[in-house]
C-alpha cells in the first residue's frame, strides 16, 4: 500500500495550492483530446466486488499523480459509463441558434437536416446582474424551493422535448433526438437528456447578453429520476459549476455494487430501462462487479466543480445506504485534492419524497451562496447521515486514505474467511481492539447494515447460532466514547442446507407432463424454492414451487410443480418469462466459473421444445421434457441423460445442484425469482453458489435396510423425528455423521434414535454392539 501513501502525500502538498484548482470551465469537455480507454466486451471484463479505484487509469498504466492528470482520468470514466450504461453523448452540432423574447428562451439544434427545438419559460430576478443561472429538471428549480435561488435566473429543462419518457430503451419513433441521430439504435435516455441540457446551455451562451447571465455560475438540480438527470448532466458538462442531486436512488448516486448487497432497492436488474441501455441489464444484472466503474466515479466526474447530494432514508427503494457509501467514496476524491468543501451530502428522514426538509434549507443555501455567488463565508461542510453501522471503508480500503489515527483499531477473527458450513451452525467471532485513548464504548458485530450483536466488555465475542441459509459478510465496528469509529476486516461465511438425497429408481416415469404414481412416493424428497433472489415478500400463490428427482444408470428424472397465478411468455430471454431453471455441476467442483461439467438448463412455460442453456452452446441432445398447465400454475417433467451432464452416476456420488423459478406477471421482464439454495442471483455465472445433492443407490421404495448381513433394520427411511432400530435386544452406542463426515450426534439408545434435532439432509449412522461396528445411511426430512 506504499504507493497509496505516496500518492496522498503528493496530493496533500498539491492541496495547499487548491485555490488554483478551477471551480468551473468554459467548455463542455476540456479533456476532449484525451485518449480513449480500453473498452473490452463484457465477457472479457474482470469481476471486482469492491468500489474501483477512481485514481487508477483504465489501461493499468498507473494512477493519477496530480490534478493535471485528473481531466483525462475523468474522461476515461465518462467513456466507460457511456459504453456500458447510457450510450454515447454526441458532441454539439455546428448549427445551433437561440432567441430570447417575451420571457421565453428558444434553442434550435440542427443536424442531419433535422431540427430539434428546446423551449423554456425563463424566470428573471430583479436587479442589475449579471445573474447566476439554475437549470431545473422539468421545473425552474427542479424540486427545490425557488426562494433558495433568489437572485438567480431560473430556466427549466423540458426533457420530453428531447426524448419522451418511456418503458423501453429502444428509440421512440418520432422523438426529435432520434431524428437528429438516427444511427443511435440503442441509447439510454440519460445520455440524450444530458445532451439536451448541454444544448440548452449552448443556447443560454448565445443569448447571454440578452439574459444578462453570469455563465461562470451555472447550477443544475432535479429530484428522483430527474435527480439522476441532473447528475449525468453535471458530470458530462464542465460548464456547470454546481450540481445538486436530490433523492436520485439507484442509477444516480448509488453504487451498483453496494446496492446489490441490499434488499428491496433499485438495482441493475430492476431499474427502468427507458433510462439505461437494455444491454446493461443483459450484461451486468446480478454481477455489477464486472463494470470497470461504479457511480462514485460518476459523481467524481463532477470534480473539481461543486456537488451536493440530498437523500431520504425513509424510502427503502431509494437505497440511501448505497448512496451514502458512494458519497463517502467520492468524498475521498475531493479530499485528496484538498477541495472537500466543494462536496456535501445530507441524508435526512421524516419528509415526503422530493420535498426538502426544513433542516436542509441552510445546507442547500450554503452551496448556492458559495458556488453561485462566491460567498467565501458560506459553510459547505455538509455531512449529515445516520448510517453509523455501515462499514463504508470496506468498500474503498484498497485505495482510500487511512482512517482517523485516534479511531479504534479492530481486527476480527473467527471462522475461516470464505468458509462454507451446513446449517444449523454455531460460529464464534472474536474482535481484538486497540484504542489510542483507551476509552472504548462497545463493539458491534455487523452483517451489512444489520447489527448481529453488541458487546461492551472485553474480550469482545459473538457466538452465532443460526440455521438460516445464506452468505454473510461479518465485520466488527468498534466505537469509543468520543464517537470515533473503527472498522474491522470482513469475514465471509456461507451457510448451506445439508446435503439432500436423490434416490435410484427401478421404475421409469413417462415424460409427458402428467404426474405418474411414482412421483407420489413419500421417499422422494421435494426441493422447495424459498430464497427470494428478485422481488420481496413474494406470496405463495404468486410464485412458489418444488422439484423432485430420481435417477437410474442412464438418466436423471425430474418433476417441477410450480404455483404461478399469471403465466406470461413474451420475451426472447427465457429468464424474463415464467420458467424453471436447473443447475448442475456433476463433479461437484463448484469453481468460481463454469467448466465443462457445469450447466444451467432453462425450461420455459409455453416455449415449445426449446431448452435455454448457459453456456449457450451446451449440447442438449437427448433431453426430453414436457410442460402442462394446472389449476394453480404449471408442471415441468423431464429426463436428462447422464451423458449430457458429463458424468457417470454412482452410489454416494455428490452432485452440485440448484433449482430456481422465474416469474413474469406484467410482461416485458421478470418480477420475481426464487431458488432452493443460492441466496444471490449469480449462480448463472458462479457454480460456487450451487447446493449439493447425494445420489443414493438404495431403491427409494425400501424403508428397511439390512446391515452387514445381520437382520438389523433402521426405519422409516427417510425419517422425521425418530429412527427405529430392530434386531438389537440390548442398548447400543451410536454416532451420527453428516454427509461431510462431521459428527452431529452421539449417545446410547435402545429401540430408537431421536432425529428431531437434525437438519434436513443425508446422514450416516454408526452402531456399536457386541464389539462390532455397523453402519448405514438415512435421510432426515
């Protein structure tokens, strides 16, 4: 990390000269001559889970050494966002004219023989001027009170004059923007709208004298989706001195990577694709770590100009925790250049959406006074939030400056980082703390923003007894009595359901979408999809389902029973419609990427005999399946040859597996997704998220087993509360091991062994009697 300290030392010295860093520029993009960065195809990008280093050049050639390097780095970020999120923003056409008459500004932009006209009603202040200018998205001052811009020319940007708000990122026939640029077949509206704001500013420059406008002091502002509009406009046009982003949510200030780890918030796979290119969803949904950038860098594009971020944590969908983390990240960039007074954030609750709370009036006024009126006494040290449990530093630790030297230093030990455990599990985490002032208050053990435990006395320890499947990123937050906070390293643990049994069969079902009698056998375990991957609080009648499987030497057979109240098939992508997904890793290697033994098979409702696959060229020859409607949804019955899956079945063979179902109720894209094992919608690219099933060679029709030739039986098998033992007349010692060989129970028994405390899964029973050890296998339901 030495290079980081050298960088920050050099930039600290540069910060002494921060007064020489400009507040604004006189051109739209002063770095237009900078070299373009490499823009690999999405499949060639590297997945980086944390927030990327905003100082690192895209080609790996080094990092920003001083402010003179920032302009080209800023252009690299802009090029990446354009390439992977919103599409290109065309340069200003040569033919732009403007008039200002009767309080109305008209700007005409002509390109390719077509003309687009922007019309705005101007609100002029009283006085001699020249006056600063605020461009509000759809309203004169956006959603901010007009009195905060007293003495400022107020000009609305009417976005439908460029492109119409719609539900698709494909161009809308007849929209003026696409008449000028017919070659833009796919572009996000935020690229077009940012272009429109720049063209409106071009027009203001043309009639500057008539307006008596001070073009060194221009602001933009907007709220919600218009807050994103303001952010993209301020990021891509350096003539804008102040950008105020109000409650922008996902796709605005929020970092895509952070949002992916939070619940019901706007993410890449559920944002509005009238705003972004549809290809962003196809390429990055569920894996935002592939993006070479994130939105802390979109905000950093505003630098060195002023930026104020306003949030509203009461509205879950806005995902302000993600916005807070991204704000802390961009704060590091401003601080590095010694201009942190040009950036502020305020996440205040207890007010309606897009209505500025009273407490924020002076915060906004300070930024207006300082950056539109050059009031050097205005206090722009705006840093309000209530996300004290959020470990924002873990997202930026690879490149950010060190924390406060007086803050507690905390290290977390416990289970192995990246360890995988079967539920139920007991995990112990221990935090060691050093505090320079020796005034520790408490240690909080956290998972994302959720507090798992609080310990106020050393030694600081948390014993976690849990049966909930999922991946958890546990860290410790140490707080001293002065309010200084230290954050520990992160320990990732994954809790999986125990290995489940799939029985061999001598009877082969007919694959016709009709439930054969064989499927009603109680010994066949039903794998239920209960983990919500897309959507929240999904009702059982809206989407639920189970799958049952059996096998023989040639094939794996399955029956999926899906409850779905609305059946839809209208997309070229199977995952956007009602469908069943089966995942297999026949050698159970579960690597980070798909190999020759890994596959996702998709069987969609009302999709003929088409089988969707990942990888796309996977050979499905020999797979037979049938889909039929039911009163509550649909059935999918199928037969998959082992030759297709690339393995040879055998008794006790472990197979990586998962079962998922997608739901589309409204058309145009999925509304919900459930899984049996995975807790994140990334199994389509990461087999490590699969669960495990064991092939059991014993016939599923038998619930009595003979041990080593002795007439000792264990039944019922599968069992729930107790396993009966017959053929032993005395007490006996026993041990129960899970499929991974870990001891789960031991004791002395007679006639029966209690199994009620065992989790669902496959177990091995060892009985010791008369000096002889006997072993069998059973399944706990």
